[in-house]
C-alpha cells in the first residue's frame, strides 16, 4: 500500500522541540498525511528547495490508525496510539529521564514511517528509527565559548622566543627542519627532537592571533614529558621546562585575557609516560614509581599482568602505560583539592580538551565534570570523540557524553569529513545530511559549542588533503613529491577557502590548526606538526582567514546560537541561513559549474567582498558568499 507522508523532526510543526530535549519537557509529534507526493520530494530523497510544512490543501484526514513506537536504548519498544487530526496524526508526552531513545511510527495494516535521508520521514515496509537524546534539565554549556574562533597550537612548533634549556635526552633542531620520523636501531620513533617553540613565543604572537579574530587558544599538552608531543606525561604538576615556567604560563594567560582570548589545555588522563614521576621505568626521577615497587604510592594507578614487565598500555604502546581510572588515589590526584584540574584552573584557564575521551569511563568523566565546574562553572570541557558523540559505542558500551553530566562539547570530526567530502565531490546533499544529523541528535547547547575542525595534530594538513596527494608510507611523505606544486597549491587554496567558509558559518565554533591559515602542508604525524614558517606568509590566504574571523566577531551575537535552516540544495549548491532574535545571516557555497539566481528577502551586503545586492544575487560557478541585511551591517 502506497502512502504519502511528511515528518521532519527539524520542523517544529512536526516535532515542537528541535534536536535533543531536556527531561521533563513537553514533546509533541505531528505526522502529516498527504494527498499526493510533494513536488519537491519528501522523505527519502534530497530536495531541491527547502523542506517546508505542507499546506492545509496538501493534507488529508487519515483513515488508518497510527502508533508512536518508542523505546529506550537496549529495551523493548512500546506502542502508543496517536490521535487522528485533520492533517494526520499527533501525540504528546513528557520527555523521559536522560538517555538515548529511538522511535518510529507504525500505520496499522500499511507499514511504517521511518528515518530516511536528511533525517526526514518516509513510508517503508520495515521500520528504521529516528533517534532522540534526552539530557538533564540542569545541563548548561559556557556562553563565552559560543560564536568565537578557536586556534590550536602544537607548542614546540608555533613560535620560539629565547633559547632552550640544556637537557641531555632532547635533540635541539633548527627551526623549520623536517621533524624526525625514522625509527632508531631498536625500531622506535623517540619523538625527542625539539624546535624550541615555547610559551613566550605564543605570547609574542597574541597580536597576530587577535587579528585572526581568535577568542580561544587550545594548546596541545604543556606538562613535563619526554617527547615533543607531550602526550606521555612525566609530571602533571609542572610545565615542561622547554616551554617555560609557571610565571611564563600566567603571563600568557594574563596577556591573552587582555585581548579577549582564553586558553584551554589538553588533559591527558588515560595514560602517562613510562618515563614519569609515577611509573619511573628508567629511574630518572627520585620518586618510587609503580614500575619499581608494589609499595609505590602510584602502584594502584596501573594494571600489571606480570609485574613489572607486562602492563596495560595505550593501544599496546609500552611507553604509554594505561591508567586504572578506578584507582581512588589517582582520582584524588586528578579531581581533589590541590589536584591537577583545580591547580591549573586556578591560573585562569578556560577549560580542558580531553584526550581520547572514549577511553575514559563514564563515571570518571562525571567526576571530572564535577571537579571542573566546582572550580569554575564557566570552564569548558571538550572531548576527543571522532564519531557522533550522541550515540557512540566504545568498548561495547553506549556512552553518555551529552546527557548533561559529562562533556560540554566534542571535536566535530563528522563535520570535518562532510566538508572535505563536499569540497572534493560537490555533493551538497551529503554535507546537508551530516549537518541535519548533528542538529537532530545533539543538545542545542552542545551544538553551539562544537569544535569544528578541518585538521588537527592527528590528521594530514587540510591543504595536503584537498591537494589530493596520497602517500603509502612516511618515506614518501618526506619526499618532495608529497608537497604541492605552486599551481596545484593555488587550486587547493581555492578549495580551502570554500571549506573555511563552511567551517566558519555552520553551527559550532571553528578551530584553525596553526599554520593552516598560512598554507602549511604535510601528511600525518610528524609532517602535520612542522614549524610555522614566519618568514614566508601567504598574505592572500591569511587575509581571507582574517576576514572570516572578523565576520564572526562582528556578528557573534548571531553565530553564537543562530538556528540553521537550509533554503536551497541542488547538486553542488548549498544555500542556508543562520538566524536568531539578533538578525539573520545568509550563506551560499556553489561547488559546481552551474549558475544560479538566489532571492534574498531584503537588500543585502556580501561580507567577504563588501558587495551590495538588491534582493537578487547571481551565483557564479565555484563561488561562495556570506550576506547580511544591509540594515544590520556594522561599520
């Protein structure tokens, strides 16, 4: 039996609250019964114009009964009869306790209304459920973070000011040389080459970051460690001497605050280094480490199979012994008064990004949040999660990151991949699908805090990715053929600009990986961690990023929580709006060879080129633009 229906959970006419909902909120679901299929195509197809609520003339009162089929994750579904209306079916209920839930609609004797492309409903013979996240009514995320611009810095490679201290285990390199990547005679890559980037160097570049519109600096680990990446923590309580002193750190925070910039730190709490105060495998520290004695105060921090040589380590990497998060001693050390979290929050940092959040148990994240928010309710907690964080399964357990007791935000890898896919393929529908999934699955306060990345210290440089150079091994990555020719680089930069427009205007907070704004290239670690080339600045690309940063700064009151609405989607064209009570901003990207005419509701000004248009805009191939109502234009 064929039926035409309309259900779009991002349309408040269908679901009165968009996205995840607070427990206890009143929810209403409306399903529309259509006389005919909509000309733009509903449900399991990509529309060429915006989805919109069917008119009264398009609807009809249904003859068949319908049921709302609802269940909590892992439990059996329950069937709730829906009320027939003049337009279809309806049901209202109170949002249940925090958790992950699934639902679809069953039409008695006919079939199901399931979740299809763009998260919209379509008539099916077998059910495929929509997802609903409910979260604690007390869940809040920091407003200061929303609408801003992040900048990620790998401290050893950003900027050097002064000289490095003499430490025998470290190899001092000249700024700009290729990082070491070959293993030693024992088959290990030591990551012990240092270029001297430090806290004073970062402080000296605060005017540069201010011009980029940066409001948040995210620093890769700064605590004492044996390696240049410092994910092998040696001492959580001390700044690595190659980076500076606690006074240098406080000076950086104070200077940044004067420019409206906050600092967030990398929290690496799943593992330490084997060369650390706590494990002390090589006896470099005066402490009695867990490797040295079972009577060590740190013994309960780790898990040994055969003491001391066989121990749990992160992904089997023996220099990174894994923490036993159940250890009460370790928990006190991290969460307690005078512990790691509260010590550095006391310096005035803006929060933490949590390394490998998937490896940290829910109870640990909940205690971490409690400790952080006790010290500073406004501090942000961002988790490293590479998938949809609302329904992530890690180690066979469904996680609870966004239910109000753990994270404020996550790194937005799904959007990263979707933007890259769009820029490479021109398929706007796939990008829109990812955006709609994020809006539908995440709490709004999380969505507005998402860390929108195009590259990080763990991925190839975005310019290298967009340039389409692929290498099979690190020897190839180090060769000259792994880098773009001048002509190929210019083509890649054009793609990068389009990607950056999306990164800066879609829901969330853009995070620029240091040097991307200057056209830095490189494949995966360590080539994506090369030194910033301050002697050669790509003025055109830098000016483009400065313009985007300035647009966000000028219209931050819209970008901080403005709702997203697609207006037109066709082949390579994506035209959308960000809107709230402060106004609306229109954005288009046209990654196709076609030309389009777009209608704007008012005369508008394009903010990148400062061009004025009178309601109608002709869109050229491979073009993009950001529009504001000319009446709202800020001088």
